[in-house]
């Protein structure tokens, strides 16, 4: 059990601390999947089952973790994923996470449904960040968001393709998730046990969806916003819409939510620069295959035209290396950094990145490689019992 900051040695320690410090509805929003959560669990369980090969007799004294992701220099191949409501894990959470990422030298991706706005984050950082977008019915609003991202010097647009309808998350419904929380007896009782969170929140003006509220007519408060979001996601989304976004945005375009080789083949023809192999952290299609089990086949189908990134279940540097070995150029972490943010604010995000970097560095050494670019399938134990390959064969 993580009792003090001094004892934190793993992402699991950060998770436990976040669980104690963050109001239940916001902690649960992060730590949940859709319906039975079977895909959510499979993401990390399938990663953990992949065995790495221990190698010896190789000079591993000089090691390099730096590389490039979507053309950007990074100190390790890990970006902070776009996640909703980071500013409810800790006051001004998106600004703090973006600053931690900038200091660390890795990309930060801001969600459309963030608390801090594009302009808030841009005003507090100097490294260009990525901006995530959904396909919405209100194309004029999408165009305004894209223009705001351009004005804020965002270097990449991340278009999410797997959330046109929402997978049901039981906990959010049971908790009556809203931003800010409604003053019900249950919520007030829970908030009373989170004095640090309440104090921090009282010190900021950023407590609602600032990319949206004030930018869309008729959306002044949270209840009308929730209604607007439910009605806004465009279920007619087609590959032609993806090409429309491509035409509007002349910087890097990343398509997120590709889990099937057939979709990867099509995505590669859209002019996008990268795809993220993802099942939305198990928050959407419960029953879908784990992200890692699909990675090799999706990467092969994507070919050389697009860069392949990965998310889903990464909780350690060992997991990062597993994903690289199976074909990813880099990974996105969501919950791992949100646990850090909820536990300790900016210092917690830095702690998360530090933990992952040290684990990746030492794991590379113990596998006998000295550069992240050398991560290949040969790093993995050939006869491990639960490699993803058998399931992948059906999709190849
Ligand atoms: C938003 O993208 C979510 O998964 O809640």
C-alpha cells in the first residue's frame, strides 16, 4: 500500500494513491471499462502474459531511449493520450500534465472533452501539443476547433474513430457523473473525504468543458452540454469524412481507434500520418480483442505508409517494450498518467513518466538491447504459452 510519496515505486502505487485522493466519480471514470470490463482487463492481462527474452553477454553500458514519434523528437517513445476530464483528477490537470510532458520531452494530447481549453494549455506550455477531435454533426464547430488547434500551434490532430456511440460504463451511470459534481448528499459525503482535491478545485476557475462551453450556442451549463454531446457525435462517420478532416488540416494527422487489419488498410489510404491501434482502453466495445493481441496484424496491414502507434493496458516500461517488439513505433498512456495526476498533480505525472522510463531502460538492458529502435519480435520468448500470435492468425 502506497502510504507516502517516498514509497512510490510503480504505477500501481500511483493508482492506489489516486483512488484515495480523487472523488469517487472521477476516479471511477478513469478506472472503468464498458459493460463487463472484459476488454478493459484483457488489455493489460494479455500484455502481462507476453514473455521477454533474457539475454546476457552483450555490452549494454550505453543505452538510448530517444526516438521520434510522428516526426517529433521524444526522449522515450511514450505520449500522454487524450483523456476526458483530466482536469477533474486534479485542478487544472491538463495544464499540469502538458507541462510535465514538456519537461520530460514527450508529446501531450489534449482531449476535446478536457476541462482546460486548447488556449489554456497553449498559454502554459511552449512545446506544441496534439489535439484530439471527434467527428461531430456540427461541422462548423469542428472547423472552429481545428482552427483553434492551428492557432495554438498544435503539431498534430488525433481523430478518434471508435466513439460515435458510447459503450456503457456502469460506474458512471451509478455515480451520476457530471462536471462539476452535483451537490447531492452522496457526492458531498464523498467530497468531504477529499479535502486536498476540494481545496485545489476552489483555487481554479476551470471546472467545466472549456473547449465547448462558451464556444457553442446553447451550451451554458453541464446538463445542456451532456445533452449536446449525446446528440453531437456523428454516427454517419465514413472514411470520406476522414479525408475531409485531412484536407482541413495540413499538419500531422493521427487516426485513433484502429483495431482491425481491414480498417488499417483503408486508414493507410486516407493520407493520415499515423494510426493508433486501440480499443479505447476497453471503454467502448466490450468483447473486442485486446489491443496488444491485434497489434501485429494491424501493423502488418498498415504497411509502410502510416506510422503505427499503440495504446491499451500499458502500465510499465516492460509493456512499452512489448508493444514496440510487436510493431509499434511508440505508445500512448492514459490511465497510467491519470493515476499519477490524481495522486500528486504535476509531480505525479512526472513520477509516472520517470517510473516508465526507468523500467524501459532496465528492461532493454536485461533483454540485451541498447536502443529502442532495436526492439523487434525477436525480443520475445518464442515458446511463451500465451503469445498473441495464435489469435492473430485468423486476422492476417
Ligand atoms: C472519452 O473519450 C471517454 O472514453 O470517456
